[in-house]
């Protein structure tokens, strides 16, 4: 399973997406934050 290069590439891609979403989620948990105010910072 982990020897398949295609699977590894997809797993790495998904990891990057979820890392971005997690960072955005943490920023939005603070008061008075909106997506617009955080868009430039990510």
C-alpha cells in the first residue's frame, strides 16, 4: 500500500489540504475574525 507512488502522492496532497484547513479553522476560532480578514495571512 505505501509502496504505491500514486497513493503516496495522494496522501501527501491530502495532508497539505487538511493542514491548510486546520490552520484556517484555528484562526477563525478567535473573536471578530472572518474569512476575509484571514485570507491574506495564509
